[in-house]
């Protein structure tokens, strides 16, 4: 049994992590024969960290940050995104997606504002379309900002923020991303912001997931890295076993988000 399951188990060599991610980004862009990258800047810690890593890998002139506020995006998030772009010296554009949302609501016969999930997911899918337009037009790759915690439980929109070419921080838990962000010099105010996907007004990641990231990361670490049983993890963290089991179910049900679409296998009859 692993004793004392604490966040110290998540400690990593931050300088080495940065070097490995920078090398990864540079290699993927070179392999694809692209001129640079484009990413969405939300004003949060994940996108700010990824932007900083891209600049280290490719130089500021080869990184484009798109700030895409929706009808519910607060002005603070836009200002934080602009601050990050200015701090890193990268080109940025503000593209308001509210007109896309309005147009969609009028042309889709089944549009239902009350359906939070379906309606909320329109926003990241519109952003994905805009990102790929710029990537195609400028010969660049789309860089994703998803972290390991979110990827493991499927906390992303399929073909939305999950529709990307590479995931530089996809092997880092949220706790580790925050540590790396601090190591990279990301603004303290951004580090301390309450994470939100901005799917609907007042939405926060931790409220929707139902677990604080600090606890979620340790549950996932126990399940994935240590192969611990839910009851053992619950005992270590002094939380209900149902909480751990719920996270386990999340990882199982979201497997389809981490895999390419399944292809039906067709039997080939031999010619007679």
C-alpha cells in the first residue's frame, strides 16, 4: 500500500519538464513542415503556460494567440489573455464568437438554450473552426491546452478544445501545470484564477466536475500511476470511496475521447 498519498507524489523536475516539452513542440512543427503554431488564449493558466512553452520552442514571431470571447466571457479573461500575449511578445487577435452563436441559434431547428451541454459545446467547436482556419491559412499547427487531469476524465469538448494537432501539457496534472506556470513566470493573478471552460454563465471547472483539482489529481495519480484500488485511495485521502469510484467511471466512459473514431472491420470474402 502507498502510504501518505499527498501532492508531493506529483512533484517533478520543472526545468526538465520545460526542456522536454519545448523539444516536443519544436520537433512536431518541424516534422509537419509548418511555419509555426496557433492557439487559443483564454486568460487561464493552461493556455498561458502553453503559449510560453511555444515561444520558448519556436520564438514569439512564430506563435499566434487567438482570443475568442463568447457572449458570456468576462472582460477580466480577455484582459488576462491580452496581458499574456503582450508579456510573451506574440501576435494576437480578438475574434468575438457571439455572432457565430447567434447565427447557429437561428439556423439549427433543434437549438435549445436550456440544454446547457449541447449549447455550451457550440462555443469550443466554433473556436476550433477559427483556429484551424488560421492554421490552414498560415501553414501552422493548432496547439491544444488540455492537461492530463482533464484528458483522463474526458473534461473537454470532442472536436472542440479536444480538436487539436498536439497537446504539450497533456502529460501534466493540473497541479503540475500550475507549478510549471509559476516556474515560467506566468502572472500570479492568472495562477490563482478559478478555472472555467466558459460554457455557460457562472460555470467553473471544479463545480462541474464536482471535485477540487488538488483532490482529483491525487485520485487520478492513485488510479493511473499507482494502480491503487478505489477503497485504498479513499482511505489515504480520507474521502468517500464513492468519490473515487465516480472518478474511475469518468475515466472509463471518456475513453472514446482519447481514441480515434472506431472503424468497422469488414470481412473480405475470397474470390471464388
